[in-house]
C-alpha cells in the first residue's frame, strides 16, 4: 500500500466515522409532553435562597421551595403555604406593626412526607436571626427581629423592635426566600453551630415547592420532578430540565431549533432577532423593577475624583436630558418593548402618573446650555472659560448598553456636547471603593446602569442608598453607596417617611415628592424601565401561560402550565 | 538521568512560586468579587457585604492575601468579623502548600471540587480532538510534502488556511446553524449539541461531533503546515537520497527515514501543547454549553472568583512544568544522540 493510498484510506475512515456518529442515536432528548426544557444563561451558585443573591439561583429555588405567599404578574398576593396574608384588619399584624401572627394552611407536607409545620418557620427565623449563619439575605429581618414564638402546629408569632409596615419583606416571597426544613438543618446546626457549610445548601434533598431536584449535572443541567406532596398537588408538567447555555447566541439557536421550550432571560436588545428566529416563539415582558439610568457625577473635589464641573449646574443636567432622544432609543434599539420615563418609581403602583416625561427637544437643550454659559466653540464643542464640555461616559461591556452609548454620543454631539465612551467589565465597573471600582471612586462623568425599585412598597432602594447624603463615599466612608454625590436633605426626609410611616397615604405622598425632586434636580437621567423578558415556544404549551414578575416568582402559576 | 530529573524538579519550585505570585496579582486585579451584588435584585445589605469581605480576607493588603492563599490563615490572629472586635473568628484556610486550593467565592465549595467536576469533561472533548488533529495533520502533512505543489497539495493548503483564518466562534455558530437549525428546517435529522447528552455513550458521541469538528478544523492547518515543512526539510537531505539510491521503496523512505527524523520538532510542539488540553477550549465549550475547564475559567473570571481562577492556573502551571520535563525525557529516547547529565 502506498502512502497516498493509506492517507486516502485514513481520510475515508475518518469521514465515514464522522458521518456515522452524526446519524445515530436520533431520539436523544425526551421531547415528550411531560418534560419542559428551560434554558438558563447562568448556573445557580447555591440552592439555599439565603446564601445567594443570584437571579438564576432564586429562579431555580422557586421551583423547589414554596413561600408563604407569592406575587402574581399583576402584583396581587397569591397564597401558597400561608392561610392568609397578614394585615392589621385580620389581626395578623398588631396595631403598632411590631408583632406578626402568621397562620399556615393545615396538613402541609415536605417532599419526604414529613409534616411541614410552624416549627419549620420558627426554626427558619431563628436561623436568620443567628449571625453565626452568615446569611447573604434576610438582613432586614435579622436586624429587627426580637423574638419568634411557636403558638401551635400551624401558627407562629414574630416580634420586632421597630414597626414593620411591609409584611412582604418579612413573610412574603421577596423577603423570605426559603423555608428551611427543620428536621434536616437542625441536626447540622446543633452539631456545627452554623448551617453555612451544610451540604444541603448545594445538594438539597427535602423540598416544599412544586418540584424536587432530582439531579444536578454540574456545568450542564438540573433536572426536576413533580412533588406529589406540594400544597396544590402534583403539577401537570411532570419534569423540568434546566440546561445551562452560557453563550447567548447558542442559547437563542437552541431556542430557534426547538431544543428549548422556555428561556427566562432574553435581553431587551435581542428581542427582535429572537422573535424573528422562529415564528412559534412568544415573548412575554413582565416589569421587574429595574430602570436603566444615566447617573451623573456631581461629587466635589474632596472626594477621590470630582465629575465634570458643568454637571454641578442643574441647567446642564436638564439640558442633557432634553438632548437625549429616549423615544428613538427604546423604539429602534429595544424594539419598542419599553417607554422612556422620568420617574424612579416607573412601572410600580407608586409611580406619579402626573409627573410627565421630558420630551426630546435639542433646541431647548441648546438654549439651556447657552444660558449656563457653555457656548459653542470653533470645533463645534461647547466650552466655558477654556473648559470643554466633554464628558466621560462609562458603562459595562454589555453589548446592548454599548449600542445605547453610541446613539447617545451622536445625539449629544448635535447640541455641541462631546462624549468619550468607556466600557469596563462589570467586576471593575461596580467594584468597591477600596478596590478602586470605577463608580465608587468617581472615575466617570456619566455612568449608565440600572437602579431598582420595589414593586410592593414605596421604599426605593435607589433613593434610600444610592442618593442619600450620608452615603457619599470617601476615605472615611468607604462603604458609601451614593456614587453621584447628590445630596438633598428634603429627599432624605421623604425617603425616611416611605420607610417608617405607618400611614399608606403619607407614604405615597412622600414617594410622589421624591419623584418630583428627582425630576427637577436630575442627579440621574432615567432612560427606561427594563423588563424581565421571557420567551417560550407556543407549539409546546397547551395554551398561553402566565409568568410572574421578577419581584415575585415567575413560576407562581406553574400549576396551570401544560405541555402538548 | 535521575539526577537530571531531580534537579529539574527542584528548579521548578521557585519557578512555580514566582508564577503563582504574578498570577495572584493579575487575578486580583481583574475586578472586585463583591461587584456581582451591584445590580442584583436581592442585594445583601452594606453591613453583610462588609462582613463577607472581612471573612474572605478581601479587606487585607494583596501581599497578605497572597500569604493566606499560600500558607493559610488558621495560624493567624482571628478575623475581626464585625470590625469592632465583638465577634472574632478563627481562619479555616490551610493554604496551597498544605493542599488547600481555597473555597470558591461564588459557590462556597472547594475550588478543587469544581475542577474535579470539569476536568473529565474537558479531557473527553480535548483529547479526541487533539489526537484527531495530530493524526490527520501527520497524514495530510506527509501527503502534501511528498506531492509538493501538486493539485492536491494546493487544495489542502488553501482549505487549511481557509479554516485557520476563521475565528472559532464563527465556525462554531455556523456549524450550529447549519447542522442543527437549518437541518431541521430542511427536514433532515439535526445533529444534537449543547451539553454532553443524556448519559449514554451514543448520545455523548453525538454531542461531541460539532465541537470536535470545530476544534479540529481550526487547529488542523497549523499542524499540517508544520509537518509539511518539517518533512520537506528532511526530504532534501543527503541520507534520503542515499536511502533512495539503495533502492528502498518510497514508502519505506518516507516512513522510516524521513518521517522519523521530521517527527522530532513535532514532539516538542506536542509537548508544549499537551498541558493546555487541561485548560479546555474557552470559546468552544461556552458556545456548545460543554461543562469543561475553559468555561469554568471564564465563569470564574466574570465573577472575579480568584480562588478558582488561581486553582486552574496553578494546575496548568504544574502541568506545563511536568510536560516539559517529560518532553525532554522522550527526546533522549527518540534521539540517542541527546544525553542529559
């Protein structure tokens, strides 16, 4: 046999082998009526809700652990394990909002058949209270909880050292991520003094939710089976397979090819192409509380780095907002999935509908800038006393954000404002002050990222932390979260009312006031509320499905989901 | 020989220490592990974030953090968890020198466990593609060299450069669109991809087809060119002419006289490449959702999970040192003229 013949033979054998491999083993995935195949972009880091702040971990957790009550897609409470939502009227909450008495439904069971009683809840709150457990979540409860008391098999009582006007933060799904099975965790806690390192956090075995975790193939998939002991009985969909697709393009390809039935994290900028990739796909957008914004650096020189001096003039800040055509951005880049807003409460029940939205008006912007003394220079860029109106505009490396950056750069150029675009990996952009994170030390003039608002109560985390006078970071306050340097005692006072007032009307008025102050003072330019976008294959579901909002539980209605 | 091996092993100790110090500084400069909480909906409170930083030692100077990574903190003064002395906690880390590669910041599981989970999958993907690449490269390279400037040589050269110049993510996404998405539209049986299959051998092999094809396609050209030029150099040597003059069959000349000599530089190349099989293929694994080491590294990178990144990099560094040594030993066996003393 000559060399030529051998090479030919080797090539033929290799080719034949490849073709053989490609053709055999056809029905690999069970594409049956019983298995829902879900695509996740990230793998959960922990299966104990108290030890994760990752959305994907929470979503996987919500499949296997039931809450006392959830929220539906229209923000109505949905009772799960609790017999009723506690209120002052039904006696669940004391007059001074310091005492909660919670009743569970009778006859609840864990997936292993053991009874789920108020004792499990008492144990869970005890674990939250004990700092030795080093939980990531539950700080609101931990800092105020004085005592938890078992009343009877289905009733327990919580006592706080301060009024707690928002029950969802205490017993609802946003505040209480998981209920721990006492019969599993108590022995570990008694032996080790902490449940932080319990193997159950990674490989849970006992569940209260609609599904049980059957197998976790690390880096690849998680498979779930229906829990016959679930409070509402066994779901119609018998199995759920979550597959991890770290690359969004390949995730969308799998969705287009029908390999995935449901994907919970389509980014706004990708909606048009995902919808176009397969006519059977339906995209559902549920508002999740995030509002994409441009944060302006108003810090003074005593902080590590001051922003551009022009930003201290409110007229310049207003001019920037007028000069950005947010309507075009949402229509062209985000497929009209959302609308511009000036409200930091946009999309929540506490939004001031009379606030109005600043229109796109470059002429008014130019006039304001002239008024402020920033006049057009010979190079087309505005200047004042030899200082150019040139901003450093930074954001993360997310592609859709970089597209928005480029469009805003063009729009601002039309009014003579120059912008230098900068992008950083999220771990650098959001780094802490001590690690010289870009935002924290003020290495920017304009920074684009999301702020977030609660949908169930008027306490706005952004206003409370990221715009508070006391939170401006510097060497003596390195943990400060107010990276804009904005300070308004009036705003802080209104924020305090939203947190502590026991009168819903007063709280709402304070929330309205906050929105007005921020509309007028412009420490940040709100671009648009961001949705949680879900895509599902209509060919696989028996009918339209209801998906919960990001604040509650996207699977709140899973008992009614059915495959065909 | 034994002395040489021992000497080389001893030399590698300071080398690895220096490498680890440099890498530790680099991985720590990549970002802030606490930054993942910034845009998270369930953001831990500022106080809880500070507690995490203290317990992980992230508030310490970088040199001290390196020291903890190297020799642990179980012998150090206890950690002041609250920053006011009211809660002291003894460190639990033993350090790399005592076999503790650290706990992943993200999952709170030992870094080594995470590597253990991924390493087999990476090898299952990388070893067959490497064997296929080198095997095909030798066959095609020899063929091209023997038939220099023939039609087939030109065709193979052009094709190999075509794939060589394509970025892997493009090849990978293209194959997915053709063999999975379009095949289905054309009514053909699409090739399964994404993950490692349902646990049966057949399904595993099928899920390997596309990633292995992509890896071979983009790597092949380099090796083919290498084998070809190395063969051409040898084929022009006097001893080849002598072999032919002796009347040996051309296949004998090519295989025994030419290839054996041309293979020496190839061994060096393979020796350099082998340790990186452990690193996996970052892009390919990511696109094909393959649970390998490359993906683990990228995922750790995205969340600034320093212990896992360091563990992967150190495993690779040790592998490079070991394979270098092995290559040198194989050399003496292949070429009796080489002696180490």
